[in-house]
């Protein structure tokens, strides 16, 4: 039996005898190539996953920054509106106080006009009254004409 097996192997062509070694060598290289290729694919998939995660985190950061910016813009707008309201209130108070002061000044000038007996004194007092009342030059001339006959 052994002899028969030996003769079968020896009767086979030399290329047939080498074929199992070559084919196993080729499949060994092919397997190595497949393993390397699979490793490269796995590495690329890992890189792609990491990059996708990084993009997702970056998008979340951008959204957070945009939301913070919008919040600050809204706060800024509200602050500007509050300050405008305060300015309007203060301007109203200034007008009232200046108007009140002008009214007090006008009252004092009017009392002086009533007590003044000289025409030159009356002329100066009427100019002061015209300035407080913000009369035009034509109105001031009309007053001067009536006070001087």
C-alpha cells in the first residue's frame, strides 16, 4: 500500500507535485492581502466614524455658539430698549424742569415789568420775555413798536 502511494506521487508530473505548495503559497499571500485589506477597511471605517463624531460635535458647538450669540443679541436689544426708555423719561423730566425753571423766570420778569416805571427798563424786560417765549424777530419788532409811541 505504501509503495502504491509512493508510486502515485512519483508518477505524477513534477508540476503537480509543486502545485499544492504553490497554491498554498498563493492562498497564503492572498490571505495576507485579504487580511491587510480588511485591516485597511476597518481602519478607514474607524477613521470615518471618528470624523463623523467630530463633525457632529463641531455642529453641536456651532449651534451652542449661535444660540449664545442670539441670546446675547436679544439681551443687547432689550438693554438698548430699556436705555431708550430711560432717555425718553429723562428728556421729559429735563423739559419739564427747564420749562418749570423758564416759567419761574418768566413769572419773575413779569413781576418786574409790572413794577418797572422806566421805558428803557420795560424795553429790556420785554426782550427777556421774548427770549424766554422764543419769539421771532418780527414778533419782537411788533412789541417794540407798540411800547414806543
